């Protein structure tokens, strides 16, 4: 039977616009939108992500996930009136022909929502942008995603600190979380498996890292953005295919098509394993980077090490 001929199994009235294969539900537009917003709210409550009065900096790239997260949090904060404030922080990586469009989308969307927006750049923070870093990297073994990820995490932290945020919210979804678990598993990085548990941990101060979309499928967020008419950049990063993450995305999507709910089962297993690894892992030492003074697992943090490696390969 055609999906558009089904009646919503949630309310029993509306015409179905979405089939949630892993649960068997057919949802009308209203029930689908509410399900995403309610799931986000429950996830934040389940993992105690924010407190009343917190200022939340949302990492907004201009893609469907981050703009949807900004919209949902704005809606939830207005509904619950818990005195929470939102600020959008955007990072300009410096990728020619790719980032300009998204910066405009973010600016216009934030203006439409009435949300403050702040932009920082790799070039301004680290003295090098992504296009330059790709030339300066010592070899292709240093992937674009590892470079960008190292810089992006620090840049978002710095942007959030500059606006006095109590929490940094990123739009990582269930697919992202399962992929990250597998990347760490395949790399033999047991310690990092503990880091991906969604319960927020405060690092180097009171600021928390939270992922409100962590229990929602990526394709559901995409459909939410379309139903809400949220404008987003559809063009993908030109450097994205260097990462094993792309292979894992294709792999899990294929399995999910044949076995609905498989990714959700994998996520639940990841939760159990990552919690055990977090609870039994070595306590934080409070070590600080000798160069920048920020919290680090070694004498020199990953950001300063990366900047040093790229600088040493800079063409004069």
C-alpha cells in the first residue's frame, strides 16, 4: 500500500507523510514534527544536558542538522520558558567555493529566528585555513577530516567561551554516534569510546558538551528540515570522502535498508559499552598544554601539535 494513502497511526486522523520503518509507524506531518521535537526534549532530560538559565551555544554550520537543531532548541526554550538563552556559533574553515553560501544561510536564518550569531575562522584562530592545510599536510595519511575535526572542536569551544555559554550543543545524530563508535573501535582507541557517552562532562571549567539529536536518525532530521522549510546548504564538503566515516555511512545505511532498526540497536549497544568504558577509565589528570595552556592528555595538545606540523611544511 502506498505511504501517502495511509492514515497516521499516532493520531488516527491525518494523512501519512512519513513511514518510520523501524517502529512500523505511519505519521502525518504534525505528528512527525512533534515526534522529533519531543524526542529531542526527552534526550536532553534523560542525559541532564542543560539546566534552567543556561546559555547554550549551538554549533551551526549551515547544514540540515545544525539549522534544525537551532530551530528545535529555539522552539523548546520558548515553550518551556526556562530562562535559557541561545547563541549560534559558526566556524569558517576557509574552503573556497563551499563555505560562503552556508555563512549567508546561517546569517539569514539566525536573523529570522532572532538568535545572536557569531563567526570565527580557522585562519584567524590558528593562522591557517583548510585549503592551506591540505597543501601543508605532510602526507595524505593525515586526512582532511582529522585536520578539520581537531580545529573545529577547539574553534567551537573558543566561540562558545567568547559568548559566555554554559553549554555547547552540536547536531551530532544517531548515525554520527554509531559511526564514531565504529571508528574508535577499528582504531583500537578504547579511551575515546568512553568519551562518546552522551552524558555531558565539563572540561576545563563549567562548560558542557551536549548532543540533543544523538538519538535521532540522520534521515529523519533531513525530513524534518524539509517539512519545516528550513533552508540549508545541500553541497557536501569537497574533502569529506577522505574519511572512513563515509564508508561506514554507506555500510550502515545499506544494512538499515534491509534490517530496519539495526542502527538503533547498534546505538543502544554503543551506549552500554561507552558507559562502562567511561566509568572504568582513568580519571582526568588535569594536565595542561605547555603551549596554549588548555586541558590536554599530553604535554602538547592536539591543536598545537597540528599547527606545528602544518607550519613546518609551509611552502615559502
